[in-house]
C-alpha cells in the first residue's frame, strides 16, 4: 500500500477531512455490512439480497461510504465488482468492526436477561442436523424463549470461512481445523470403513486393500470436508487413483446408494452398524488406513461466547453422550 494512499485514508477518517465535494458523513454499521456483502458476493445485486435491501438502497450506502473516506472502494465492471486498493484496506477492518459490534450486542443481551440471545449455527453433518439438532434446538428454545436461532448447512471449509467472516457463531464440522483463529471441541469420533452391498463378490472378506478399493465404483462425500480430504490423501499415499462414480453431500444418500448395489462407499463404522446388523450392507476394514472421522464444534477464538452459546455446547455434549450409548446398545 502506498504511503500517500494510507495517509489519505487515515486523514479522511481520523482528522475529519471533508470528502471531495461534500460534507462529512458518519460511518454506519449498515454501510459496513453493505460493503462486506458486496465484497463477498462480487455484485451489487447479490450483495443487496444478502442484507435484504434494494439494489438502489445498497448503492446509496456505498456512495455514502465512499464519500466519507474520499476514495473509491469498488471498480465496477459489467459482470462483477472488484475491490480497489482502498477497498482491500477497508475489508479486514470492516470484518473486525462487525465482529466487535456483534460481541457488544451479545453482551448487552446478557444484561437484558437470560431468556434473550442470538445463536447462528452451522452444520456440516446432515445426520446430526436431522437426528439430534432439532431436539437440541427445542430444549434451547425452552431455556431462551425469546432467542433468535438460525441454522445453515455447508462443507466444513465453508462453515469455518463463515465463522471467520462473522456470519456464524458456531458450527458442527469435521476435525481438525487448520486455522489458528478458530477454536474447536471434539464431540464424536468414528473409524472410517468401506461399505458394500451384501451380494458383493468380496462380501465375506474382512479387509480390503487400497488398490482393490480404488478399482471399485466409489461413492464418496463431496470435496471440501476433512473426511473427504483424508480419503483422498489415503489413496494418494497408496499411489492409486480411485474410480469415483458419485460424489454426494449426505452420508445417508451414500449408504442408500450402496444398499441398492450402485457402488462401494465409505462411512463411519459406528454409524452404519445398524444397517450392517439388518443385512442392508457389509463393511470392510481398509488395509493400511487410519482414517478417523471426528465431529466437533468450532467458534472464533477469543470472541465473546454468550450464555445461549454456552448452553448450546452443554446440550450438544449431553446429546452425544446419549448418542454413544445408543450406538453401543445396537452392537
């Protein structure tokens, strides 16, 4: 960044220099939210949808923000917008300001009373979101009747990114997370095994090699999660190229495809134990593989964690203790 540019931005912001051809405005949270939405969505139209305003309104907010700093924040092109040097400088600072703003609101909510609060949850596990999360949300709502709860799905990578951008408070993701700004807590772990239809020619075998497994029509989870990354690394280390026929976002869908004889999948041994006992699928241990699927909660390191967030963690831990008991009872 040039010294002239940095000096101009600091002067415009802190010494209250009037913008080119206008009076000094006050930077507002809504303007920073609009700026961040456009910077991430890459267009004014998509950015307006993110913050639930019209395109005309968001354009006005950006003009006011640009007037205040006295510099253009976006370069407009026919298909997208591109951050200028000034825009790049403001981007990380806007994220920090909005995170502090959210933390302040959360702390004020504590003063208002324990029944209030906001929690934005992400889940990379469709199984958890379907079977455990509804009960947890119901119990949370009983304790915090006036709380504002929301849930979003996505890959582990995407959810961590949303935590970093201040869009989520916490998320269920596959571990580990390679980000020092995010703290995690493990809740559940499972060994990854290969699964197939009971009539598969190798159904009576206990183990399967990497080369044999790679040659099957594989049905795997979508890229972007830690489990898929570990599977890819396993095949790469074994120097074999997997024959991937399907990539699905939900483990339940993979299991059903396998149960219908459409290919060979990979899943947590504990989670498919019931299907194995019922004769829907069979499982092999994978020779030379130590692929451990681990699910945990992630949140921003050092950020304010509200009472509703702490209660949510407590309920999740209790839920997974019960889940482990249920899985053991099925054996």
